[in-house]
């Protein structure tokens, strides 16, 4: 299963999703992220992930300009209010509208910023739990009740 997470800057939500999905799915999925206006990974995203034992400090912001839909099984967009990038082609698409935790609002304290990133991280992780069933079916893993 090949999964692409898309947002605008590829600095927060999609980077968090990439790190969470790599940890959760392991070898069952090839995971990457990209953006329409890539910048750099947000330090608050790195810290939010480190809190749960996932190191994303080596991940980099990537452009989706040269990516092809045929290279992926699922494309997940994470934009809420902003214009989400669109990868043309026949592909399974999911849209998870998650508010951008990054902000230029100088009134927000570092504690509030950490809270915003934790909230985004936790919401993405909850959605990945549901996606895991699809990954398992794709990989031929039998799901048993336990």
C-alpha cells in the first residue's frame, strides 16, 4: 500500500501523518508526504511527535509537483480552510479536514502552540486507526475479533 499525505506547506499536519503512519503501518505501507508550497518542518510538529516516541526530525518538506497519482494507492489531503493541493489522476482519495496547528498569531503562547499540535497529532492518529483496517485488507491480513 502506497500512501501520500498532502497539505500546503508540508510542515505540520502531513509531516505528523507521515510519521504516525510509518510507525503504525511499518512494512505494510510505503508512506510519504508533500505539499503545494513546501517550506520546512515545524519544530512544534517535531516536539509533538517526540512526546509519543516518534522522531520525525529527519523528515523534510517535499513538493508534490513531480508526483504522479499512479505512484500511490491512496492520497489523503489534510487541509481544512486553505486550498488543498490536488494530484490529478485516477486514485483513491480521502479528505481529512484538520485545522492547521501552525499559526503566526503572536498572542499564542508556546504552551498553546504545543496544545494545537498535540490536538492535530491525536486527531490524525485516530483517523489512522480506521485506515489501518483498509491497509490490513490490502495486505491480505485476516482481521479477527479478539
